[in-house]
C-alpha cells in the first residue's frame, strides 16, 4: 500500500496542469513516517521508515514532530 501511495503523489507533481497538482505538492512536501516490519527503506521525498518499537517511536514522534506530519501504518493492526 505505502509504496503505491508515495509513488502516486510523486508522479502527480510531474503534471503541473493536472487537477491534483496543488494537493500533490502538499502530499509530497509533508513529512511521512512509515511503520513497517518488512520495509527498511522507501524511495520518495520526505519519507522515513521506522522498524523499532511502535509505541516508543510514536511517543518520540509526538514529542518531536509537528502534528501536520502524516503517519502511515503499513500494518494497521499493530496500532491496536
């Protein structure tokens, strides 16, 4: 799911005349944190992958990042 999401918006910013261009710029510029047990890296601007303890990492992010950051959980059930 996540590679497709990132690739989609990265592709949309290559089309300045497209209807989603303005929104795509925001999506690409927004910091994104991907929680994964299977990915170690992910191509894309402003994307970082976290593989450590989910709870500890989220607490660290809450202290350090603005709430405008986008958190993507590759394995959503880990958040429950």
